[in-house]
């Protein structure tokens, strides 16, 4: 049928359906002008536009394995191409040309009528973006050059687009594929995850990249190979150290220190936030992750080292301590190593040649000491954190709020020792969070504090006040993961009795929509391998699925583990005969957790045959009784 329509010489309306929203069953064929009016899903593609369609015509695609049309100019140059590549009589490929060269295409790879891949080609570069949830936004890059990563980074900061930045970051699976050893892959994945959480604060506080800023170029010394065997690397892999993005903003040139970039298959990944020198401040070359920087004194070169030979000695000492920490088992020696490490970082703070470097080391001090205290490896570290707050916070509101929140979080973890009165500790924590939000109402950390306060209200069954907190977060911190999570929580709490949907990818990478299970009762379980109560819930879910098989009961599991490998291994080792979803980001930022604002495990939701939410957080003890009401 489709091939016959192709030969008719007219363009049916379903060619436009995926991006213009026209009905795929409409009988009226569009004109050539309408065909030329179709635009790429992604913005800012430099393709050939035609003001006057006179003389342009539609021609059949001359390929045996495709059916469709090309829009051709009077000079015979291809302007557009619309193709059905799988023979289902629906267009799944939309191509755009510039002077006869294809520069961009939208791809519907799963043939459901929506573009889920975006490819830049020819003179537009090599980017190949994947859109897992088909929302017209790139979720991850299948192919992207280092130059294009630097341009995407500038754009993400300019637009304060946390999702765009997140698509550039490596996760543990990426790093393992690149060839990094397990320990280093885990360490850098955690670093990247922390960068994702801090991006909103960076974008909000920076003043150098304006709303009209444009990327200019990428600059770096030659990339280097990290040989197999280095820190247990499984193969050679390629990295850039001290890469820099050049940009223009408000008529002035600027430089953004990207730092380390790692080649993962056909793309490049970041593992940290960029460094942003203040206007007029020279760029300082930082200590690389894989190679030590070479000091350069040439005119126009990136200024060398981390502050000279003495600073390099300190960095070397820090690296030596880190290696010892990775191998040490004795609790007493671990505590001593953490104390020594903090001493070295404080020396680096004191000797930093720029304010940007000083802030970097202060944040590292707070992060590493806080983590060591919370893991139980450095019990005396809390006092050191409190001293750091007095010593380094100063008048910088961003740094002060950052340190205050880390101290608060660490003190809370320290108070939750075995034998502690958890009710008293929780009351103290909520009071401190409330005071923090009052003291730092616009700080990025306040969004996290308010999420905790909202969760506390949910535990108290005070949904009205929980919703009030969530709404404040959604309006005050727009564009952040916290705002997205708050919006999801609002949707979850407000949707009881209403039809709900959820979309994502299965562990095997196949697209899934909750709406596809309409007509059946559904239990949605959020879980992770580290959640022991979740594993107990799974035992009940196995029994209920068998018991209510005739009622059509479906279970949808959603793993919020930090890596796909963890989820896949657990699923293979355990009997879980139901749909399993996974997307990167963990409980903090997985799109699957964000859609319903899930912050804690275990979380189970019950949905009726109409697709309406019955319970947004049903416990194991309540589940069977609630299910019986649905199927009787």
C-alpha cells in the first residue's frame, strides 16, 4: 500500500505525523510547501530553508529497501527526504539537507510514530543523540566528538539546563566499557553523580556565561592513552586532560576549564563540573586525573601546575594517601589516614593561587571528611567540619550554604548511631532543616532540605504540608532535578483516583509505558539491591502474581540501583517474573524515580484496571487487602 502511494506522486499526511502532530490517518495530502515547512525536532540545525516552493517537486526514493519521497529543488538538489525503512507504511525517517548534503535526520527507531534518535551529519558534525522517553530531549549520546561535548557544556550552563549537562556525564557502566578498572570506575562515577547534583548551583551562581553566549572553539593538548593495567584498567583507553572551551558572551571572550574527558566508544564523557574563572582571571591548569599537568610558561599558554612545585608535592602526597586508603583495613589506621588527608587538603587551601582553586579544595575537604564521618571511618571528622565552617565560609553565600548543609547532613548521620533515640534525632534533624531553609532560602541545598522536610510530612501522613513544600521547590528551583522530583511527588500525591502513566526503558532497553497495561490491576515496585525490605516485598509479589493470575495482575519493578549491571545481576539471580525497568541516575536522579518523586525505599504503588492510582505508597502489610478490593 505504501509503495503504491509513493508512486502516486503526492505526499500523504502521515509523513508529517511524528513532528507536526498531523493525523496519521488523514486522507488529504500536504503540498510541497507544507512538506518544506516541516522542521527538525532539535533546534538550531543549519539546514536549507526555501521561501518560494515554486519549481520544487516530490520524487520517489530510488531505493529497493525504502519507500518514500524526496523534496527536490528546481536545480535538482535534495532538500528533504521522508522514508519508511521497515515496510509498515509509516514514515520513520525525516532527513534535512543543505546544498544537497544531508546535515540532520530525525529517526523513529522503534516505529511507534515518534522520533527517538537525532543525528547531525555532514557539515553539522557527528552527534547522534538518543531520546529514551521520546520527549524531544537528548537523554544520552551514542556518538559525539570532544569538540561537540564542549559546545554542549557551554549551552547547558548558558541555559541552566541540568538535563543537557547530565547527558554529558559518565556513569559507572560507561567507564567500565571504556576500560577503567572497577575501583576507579566507581570512584569517577560517584564524582560525576556529585557533579550532576551540583550543576544547578553552578549555573545559577555563575555570572560569566550570559543568556546570549555562544561556543567558539575547543582547545586542549593532544589526547593521551592510559595503558591497560593502570589501576586495573582492562584495556587501553583515551583521555583529554585540562581541556578548555572558548566562548563569547556579551561581546567578550571567555574560557571554561572542562578538565578531564574520557573516550567511551564513539563519544566523549565528562566526570566533573567545569571550572569557571572570574572575568579577567587567568585559567589555572589543574591536577589531572590520569596525567600530571606540565607547567608551561609560554605566552598565551594555560598557566601551569596547581600553584608551583610545592603545590605539586602536596597533590602527590594526597594521591599517595588515597592509594593507602583504598587498601587499608584497620579502623584506627583508616581514621589516621583521613586525618592526614584533611591536613594536606588544608595546606592546599592555604597555598591556592586563586580563589577558584581555594574554593575547589574547600569543597573537597568538606566532601571527603563528611563522607568519611558518615561511613564511620573518621569519627572525629565532624569537629573538623565545624572548624572548616568557621574558617572558610566567610561571606561567600554559595560556599557558606554548601558547608552548612554538609555539616548538618554529617551531624545527622553521626547522631544516628546504634542505641540512639531515633524519634529525638529525627525531630532535631527536621528542626535544623527548617532553620537551614530559613537562613539560605535560595541556596541549591535548600531544595534538598525542603525535599527532606516534605518527605517527613509524608511519613506523618500530612500530605497537605508535604504538597506545600513540593510546590515551593517546583516554583523556586525550576530546571533542577529537585524541582523535577518535587513535580513528580505532586503528581503522585495528587493523582489518587486519577489515571496515571509512566514511561521508560526495560532493563533490556525496550520502551515501556504503564498505559499499555490498562485493563489489568498493576503493582509498581521501586527497589534496589541495597534495600532489604524491598527483597521481602518481592517474596510477597511472587505469591500475589501467581495467586491473582486469573485477575490479570501485573507487576512492574523499577530498579533505582546506581548501575544497570547491579540490577541485571540481581534479576538473573532471583525469580522475578515481571516487567523490570531501569534508567541511569539511581534514586537521586533516575528519570523513573523523578516521574513520581520517589525519594525513599521501599515504595509500592497500586493501580486499578482503569489505570487510576489507588494507593501511592502501599505497605507490604496493606497490599493484599487493597488488592482484594480491586479484583472482587
